[in-house]
């Protein structure tokens, strides 16, 4: 089935209605559970007084979110202000570069060594805090990328200064994202620093959207305690299957929003430096295929370039794919920190990725291939949507395991798959199917737009 297979509009409207009503229904259950248990003893540590305007307590269970926008905001301000200071220093040392913004890499191209020393000292001061927040892992990956690209370089070697400016570029240095050395080196050494049409307008819009996302999340935390409820297993066992499904899904959506905002802020600054950083994480709602479940796109690019694609080739051979996925998730396990939950998460995702390939190859055999060839593209899309819906919830369960706890993931699985069968299982699967078809419709339209754009370029 091609990605351009269309469905009737009335069918898509029906899917939209079902998905909207189901989302509101699940949210109402979570809101009721949050309101009824706000003074619960188990909530005491994670539900604190919130904004005075709402007169409600706020869910502050996510340490990372709170620290990123409270304690670590000092480091963020430090990084951004340092970035501007270095831009001014650079403009004095090398007037050909714009005053603001000015890329860090430009500092090393200037003849004034004071510029480089200032940046290096400031980065060293920042290192003591970054090491407590996973920055050391980013540094290791950058160094490995530099070493591997240096090894493959045919004409000479990259200098040590290239490594320093790659590793200590301030916006990426603190929290990522990772950009492979070859991409970074090519972008910072491009002589063309002109802006595309409406580029600055788009950057401003993105900045406003990131700010709006922070406000929306904080507001929702006053009404939906999606982070605190899963930690109270006694309460979780009492809520409905719909509420449990909504909790599992909303936890993953929130984690995506958090990462999208964090990387989005950093990427906005780097785009001011004429860089093209990795895109924000792909929303969990858009993931119904294991091969597309890259969350951190920077790390995904790094893993694909140096491990997954290197070993897996075109990912069509079963044995090569198995080797590539095992090695990829072995590296990922080391990155995340080996523990029993990470082991289970890595094994499940590794199996899911391979199983997806096995199933795809199986259905290419006869008589399945002939059966699909006789179907209309719309019918083929509907049948595939059923399998994609099941795949979607498999991805949800695997990632809930990593975000919450083994007990919570196990409970979600039992309630939605075993004890909830057939009513809860089939109803959740049907709602998910509606969502998958809407996602496929969006992908279809994007594919058509890209095709039109290519035709216009040729003409």
C-alpha cells in the first residue's frame, strides 16, 4: 500500500470525533481522580501549592522539569549570556562576523587567542554542574564522533581545536542535542551566512510556542496529576481502565513535550548561529512503527551513523538487522545506565524492531502478497491500520516501563490486555486505530506536498 492511499472525508471526520470524545472521556477520569485524592498522604511530597489564580495544588512530581526551569535556569541563563558575550568579543576580534549572533566556531577562526581562552575557561566552569546532569555522556559521544570521523578522513586529520569548538559549543554543551561531528564541521565552516526568507520570523514563532508550551503544561499540572498518580499503586488499582490508558498515554506525551521544549530552546539559539540542529523529538502520538521510534533525534542520528546503519546496511537482511539492533541497544543501555528496568526496556524494543521486520517479510509471501494486490489501496490502509494500532500500544507499554515503573507498566498491560478483554481491549484498540488513520492522513498530505514541491523545482 502506498502512503498516498486516501480515505473518504466522512470516515476521517468520524475518526476525529471518536478520538476527541475518547480523549475528553479519559481526561475527565484523570481529573476526577486528581481532585478526589488531592489531600492523599501519598501525594504529600509531590503535590504542592500552585498558582494563586487557580486555587489548586500543582503536580511537581517531575524533578527534571522543576529543576530545568528553576535551579538549572541559572545555568541556562549563564550559557545564553555567555554566548552573547563571546559573540561581542568575537565581533571585536574578527569584525567580519556579525555582532549578534556569532557562532562559537567563529571564535576559533579568529586570530585573537583571547577569544578561544575565554570560551574554554567558561566551559570549564560549567563542567562541574554538567557532570551531575549527564553532560559527561554527551562529551563522550562527541569525542567518539570526532575520533571516528578523523579515522575516516582521507586527506589529513582534524585538529584538536576542531574537537574543542565542537565539544564546547555552549548551546549544545549543557543539555545536547548531539550533532555528529561531520554535520557540525560542515555547517560551521560554510561561507554563506545569509538567512532564508522568513527564517527569523519562524525562529521567533518557535520561541513563542516553547514559552506557551511551558505555561500550558504548568496549568494542566493544576488539574491533572498525571505524574503523581502512577506512583501510588494502591490508587492506580482503583481507577478505571480508561483512566489507566489515559495516564499511560499522557505520561509519554508529557515526556515528549518536556524534551521538545528543552531541545527547542537550545535549537532556537543554535539556529541564530546559522546552524541546522537535529529536529525536536517525534511526538509519541505519531509513532506506530518501531523503526520510527527515535525519541532524541540527535542521539538517534549518532547511533544510526556509527552503529545501526553501519552494521545493518539496508536493514533488509534478518541476521544483519538482528546484529545491528543488538549492538545499538547495547550502546543505548550503557548510555541510559545499566539496571534491570533498562535491560527489560532495551530487550523489548530490540525484539519489537526485529519482529516488525519478520512480520513484514512474512506478509510479503504468498498468498498474502496476492491478496493485498487485489485489494483497494484504501482497504489495505485500513487493514494495516489495525496492526499499527496494536503496534502503537506495544510501543506505549515499552516506554511506560522506562518512564514510570515496572509495576505500573505491568498493571497497564494486565488491565488493558488480560482482565479488560474484550471490552476495554477492543475499545482502546479501536480508538487507537482512529488515531493511527488520522496520523496516516497527515503523512499522506505531507507526502503530496513534498511531491508538488519537487515538481515545481524541476519546472
